[in-house]
C-alpha cells in the first residue's frame, strides 16, 4: 500500500492531522490504531445499561485557545459544563478546590474572605520559587490543608511524594479565597453535545482520501506500507524499542458500578435533581480507600436516563504492554526522555506528536493545538517535499 502519511493512533492528535492533511494538501492518509475504536483516551461509549461513560477516565473539555474551539466546533456542538468536584475525607464531603466555603468547613462557622486571607498569611510557608508540588501547595495554604487534600491523593496517584513531582502537578488546581469553586480555570468549559466518539466520527467523515485500520499495531503494519512520512502519536520509548530504557508512566484500573432508579431513591445531585449516585461529577478520596476518585459522568454529559453509572479509579504501576496513561512529570523522567528526543531528531521521516510521543502532560485542547501547528508546518514544506520526492 502507498500513502503520503502513515498516522499512528486515532486519538485527537492522529485524527486532527488526518483531517488537516487530507483536506488541506489533498494528501492520502492511512491511520492505524491498535485499539478497536477511534478517539484514543477520550473515547466514550454507552455501557451495557445505556449510560454514556468515558472509557479511559473522565475527560473535561476546557480551553483558553479560541482557534482550537473554533476548529473542533466544525465537528461538534457544545454543552456548557460545570465541572464540580468535592473531596471526601474525615468522613465528610469538603468543598474543593480550596475556597472560602472550604475554610468555613475547616473552622466550623461562617467566615469572611479577609479572615481566610489572614489564616493563609499565618499558615503558609513562603518559598521564593516553588520547585515541586509540595512547595507549591504548602506555600499557598499551609500544611493542614495540604495534608487534608493533596498529600495522600498525590502519593496514591503517582506513588511518589509531592516533593518528587513538578510544581505543575498540584499547581494546576486553583486556590481561591472567594466562593468560586469551579474546578478549572479556563474560560471555555463545555462537553461535546453528542459525546466525544460522535465528534471523532464526524472528524473522520470529514477527511478525504483517508483510511483507518482499527485493531492494527503499527509494528505489524509498517513493513507493508510505503509512505512519505510517518506521524507517530504512541509512546516514544516503545517506538525505539526501549533502547534508552522504559520511561516511567502511571497506569489506571477502572471499576464501574451501575445503579437503577430504585437503588438511587433518596440520592440526588447538588442541584436537587434525582437519578444521581453522588452530588457532583467527581469526588476525590485523598485519604481513604485504594481509589483516588469516583466519577459519575452523567452530571456533565447531560444524558437524561433514570439509572446511572459510577466509575472508581485505581492508580496502577505501569509495565510495557500495559496502558501508559500519565507520563511522570519530574526532572529525572524528563532527562530520560531527552535521550529519546535526540533519537527522534535523527529520524527525519517520522514526526512525533501528542501526549505520549512528546512525553508531556497535555490536555485535549493542547494536543489539538500541537497537531494544528504541525499540520501547518507540514503544509509549509509540502511543495518542496513533493518536488524532492518527484
Ligand atoms: C485518565 C485521564 C484523564 C484525562 N482527563 C482529561 C481532561 O479532563 N481534560 C483534558 O483536556 N485532557 C484529559 N486527558 C488528556 C487526554 O486524554 C489527552 O490530551 C488526549 O487523549 C491525547 O490525545 P493523543 O491523540 O495525543 O493520545 P491518545 O488519546 O493516547 O491516542 C493515542 C492512540 O495511539 C494508539 N497507539 C499507540 N501506539 C500504537 C501503535 N504502536 N499502533 C497503533 N496504535 C497505537 C493508542 O491506542 C491510542 O488510541 C486525560 C488523560 C487521562 C489518561
């Protein structure tokens, strides 16, 4: 088989590139995906009870990049979302991320913003330049709140102390002294109105001269495909046969449980709507149980159905052959990745893009932005490349 681009992975990265390159350059693309579906980790599906669930963990779309939102809006409408999170510890729900309501729960009475600021000024441990996730939280809210909400969660999730992880891991979570308890900071926060998989199907339907092979591993397909360039969005260490060692990742195990309307009697969402198991879409369990969080996607998908499905998320160690979910964000892992980045730079006919191929913690909008930028770069050099090949 002969194509212009062999694209590995049918997630946001692979499909954005297939759509752009096939339409903008009239290039032929073959997308190979080793899973049996489109969408990578953002894939969602209806479970056996007809509830729309996120198969690889909750995906909350958010963005401060209008160009990315405009691009994806060609393939989906949006449903505004309020991603609300609570934290369960000391046998009760706490308002989270930390805000004035959380402080009131801590002191057991109503309080003002000024009182909360005075408390923080007293307990925070100033650090000039926070170097890690412990520094970044303790310097904002002090030890008690750090231990209540961050320390145990991070240790469970990463099997490392927050002091061993980049400041960005815990620093992503806002701390506010007012009553704003939105989990995320970005201006645009919304879910694809028909779900992610519907979005991916429309992206693919919009591609010209593109074929997708599901259940196909790149390593098995490569020899039979003649192509101008490979675009690879899988794990970079796997691509190079782990020759600079196995990069550290964290993996996850998901456990779903379904509840019928009868089993939900007496339970409701924070807004008072029946048909929900927990009050909000996500409850964190920093200090109890082996799982880190329980997610009930129905809160944000907007699906109207009488039953519901919750998913418990258990962090797992990773070994090659398993699912690599999170690249480990610390200096040692980055140094190890640099060896692979050097190998990649010497591979002119393969371009590496996406979360696992660039070994970075990237959100969906960031990988789409990265893929759009790469497509623009390829377009800029396209005429030249065609001439050379001819
Ligand atoms: C648990 C979890 C929760 C997340 N929550 C959010 C969130 O709330 N908001 C947000 O913005 N982002 C979130 N993300 C990040 C989001 O999943 C990524 O940004 C996005 O999926 C990356 O897209 P991608 O195409 O680069 O990679 P992926 O989605 O990982 O797709 C890569 C694809 O390549 C395939 N592949 C790999 N190797 C091969 C091979 N050798 N042959 C064939 N196919 C191969 C894989 O099967 C996979 O389908 C979350 C990620 C995880 C793990």
